[in-house]
C-alpha cells in the first residue's frame, strides 16, 4: 500500500488552516461544546412544572435560537389518558424562536400533562425534551 505524497495533502491542510485562522473566535464553539448549535428550551407556557387551575387554549415554547417548524413536533399527553388534539405548529407572531400550537380539544380532565417536543434549529441540529404541567380544574384560561 502506497501513501499519498505529502505535496498532495499539503494544499488541503493549508486551506483548512487559513479558513480557521481567519474565522472570528466568537463564531467558533468551545472545545467539546457540541450543544452550542442546538436550540434549548428557554421558557414555556404553561410553564415547566406549573400547576394551573384553568384549561390552557394553547401551548407556547420559546427556544434559544430559531426553529424550523416543518421539521419539528410537539405532542401533549395526559398521564394515564389520551393525546390532546392540537393545531399545526406556528411561530408566535414574528418570533422564529417560538413553537406554538392551539389545543383543538382542550384538556378537561384534571391531571398531569406531558409536553414532548423535538425541534430542529435552522442549522439542522435537533433537540428533544419534555416537561410536565398539572391541570387542577377544567375552566378555560
């Protein structure tokens, strides 16, 4: 087996070194910081681990960076119950960092609800997670 000559590998190494040398340090992730490119849940409504008295009309999630709705999913299930029927995901206003959906059949049974999400940031990196909220009553919020 013959190894390629050094002169065939050298141009690629020089180009790579030149590109990384001129990249702004603020745009490069820290070593081992692969999560720097993922959209993280910043806030939710209903809030994470919140106990609410009235049935929510919608669920809204705010992320640390813009998300692609066509590649993202949000599901709401009552523990020991059915999946809550929802509308299609949408951005809240013009905020591309949000994923919101209306509850087509708002939950009426008191209990713990689990919101499960899988979102894809605009650069293609997926993030998945879940959180709970508790519904005490069946009024409308």
